[in-house]
C-alpha cells in the first residue's frame, strides 16, 4: 500500500519534470518581410512582372495576337508561319541557314544580289507578315509580305507601287521606330532594335510603365496611387484614343490621304467614333464593350449580337430595338465586312466599325 501511494504522489511530479526539462519544441522564426524600393519614376519591366498577381490575364494575353505580333526571323520562332524557301515574285529569294531566314537580295547601289539575314517579322499571322532588315542606321521593309493563311506572297500594303526589282522601302531610324511602335512595348532610346522581353503588345502598352506598381504591390502598399493606368470605368473617347494609338484615331485618319477616310473597317476607333451608337452612348460605348483586350477578338457573331441586343432592348427610344430583326444578324446588317486593301490582291476583310443603316451593302 505504501508503494502504491508513493507512485500516486511522485508520478505526476515526474511527468511535470520531464515536460519542463525535456527537449524544447523547435520554433521556426518568421522570414523577415523584405521591402522593395519603389522607384521615383516608373519604367518598363515586361509582362513577367505582372504574372504573379494577374496569372489569368497573363496566360490569356500571352497566347493572343496582340502579344504575338512580332517575331524573330527564325523557323523555330515562326513555326507553321514560316514562308517557303525559293524565289518570290519580287527581287529576292528566301532561304534558311540552319534556323535563320535570309534573303538573296539586291540592295540599293549594288549590282548583284547578296545574302542578307532578315531581322524581324511584323504581324501575328492572321493576315500578312512583313519582314524587316536592319542596318546600322537604316532599315529595309521587303516589298512583299507573306500571308500564312493563303501560303502566298502579296505586295506589302503601302508598297504596291514599288518596282519588283527593288527590295522595298528604305527607312531611317526615326521612321523605323514609328513602324515598330505598335509591335513593341518600348524601344531603347534612339534604337531600332527592341529587347526580346518587349516584343508584341504587352501589359504595359495599355497600362503604362509597371515598375512602380510592381514594387508597391510587393510591399502590399494600400496607396491609392497604384502607379498604373486603370481601364476600369474608362470612357469611350479616352479608350478610343488609347486603342487608336495603333488602330488609328479620327485625328490620325484625317491627316491621311482622303482615300483612307473610307477605311472605317481598317481603322476601327475612327469608324466607331462616327457611329450614332457611340455618339449617343453618353461616352459609355468603348472598344472593350465588345472586345476583351486580354484575348483574341471573338469570331462568333452571336457574341456581338448579344451586346447589341443588350443595349437596344427597347427600354427607351434611345435604345429602341431594330424593327427588322431585334434578336440577331445585327453585325452582318449594320457592320458588314469589307476588303481592308481594296483593289489589291490581298483578300483580308474586316467588319466595318461605322455602325449604321446601309441602303446598299458594300462589296
């Protein structure tokens, strides 16, 4: 009995002693939060900086034609869009040296053709792809562009009158930069050659330089100034101007030759700006009303018909429904497709963005 009593007394004491004097539990210290320096002036950093927080938009956008609008001139980069090797109808022959595409071409002030590597391919492949050659301070744009969907070469738009015995347009650095500005996020100062990370229309092309925003978000800043241009709630006129930097605004088109003022299908912001739908929308009809800028334009007419019907629901006179067909065929009647380059061999067509009632549908 005495032994049992001793166990009852000392066993709890033993357990307490073991708990106090036994091995200590391991405590893992929290990693110190690193503060990222926020630059005073924002700079371009590339799409990869946007990926951690905007993974869905990043993934969708990187597969779209906006992003894929500039390529290295290699077979591995162009893939199925690589032109066939051999003579063309112009003054050059295409060939490849291992992976690199080159042309046998007669440059200005030369009597014989020389082997010249191509520098960049402009275009997404949906329509034509135009090839450029870079020199020290000049560039050459081939007078023939390749159309992957047709597997044909056609005269490069704007160079229809270039003689076939000439390589194409020759441009200085400033003109070359102007040509590339809608196919890159940014270019180094006074240079024609873009960095690979800035190929194509990227996040920062529309939202602005991202370095400050990326730093603020890494620091979990609650600052109202996020350091980027937000498109949420942007009015129609402002977005027209933003998209029109590449797709051409009214102001840009009016400075062109008068023949281009009919190109309301090719220059979409310009065409939209003439439409009653836009003018009477109280600045609410924008490019993004119909198009998601993070992905390719929808090809199913029903997508656009739903947008039209949603607005023209018959709720008010300003939004009265179409008396001919209030539910479908809105686009084919009021935005018919027309040739982008009429009177040329190029077969590309685009929907007319001058939304209106047509008495006679255009060809």
